[in-house]
């Protein structure tokens, strides 16, 4: 008999070495969560980091524009202050 899956969930199957699984299980236990929660948290955290890093890539032309703007003696605009705050929020 097939089991129903919640509408907002998907199943993921993977192969993993027994030694890696032991490490993951130990870490999950130390965190007080189950293996599934540990996998999801680790994967989503890493995915968000990769996405934010990829979105922050700039071209050589953009670097030159930034340098030119930074060397200007004018006060920063609200847009520049906002962009700087977003970078600070990302820890960059």
C-alpha cells in the first residue's frame, strides 16, 4: 500500500557511507534534533549561502564603477547606504 505525502513536501533519497551517517547522527543528537531535521537545516543553510554568494558576483566593469563612486567626495546616497546595510546584514 502506498503512503500519501503531504502536498507541500517532497521525498529525497540518497546513498551515504556508514561513517558519514554516524557523524551526522551524532551531530543531530548533540543538537537535539532528528537526522531529517539536521539534513534539511544543513542543506538549506548551505544552499542559501551559495545563492547569496553567486548573487554578489560583480564584473570588472562594475568593480571600476564602484571604485569610481567610492573615490568621489560626495556624501553617500540613500541607495548606497541601503546597499551597504544589506552587505553588512550578509556579514560581508
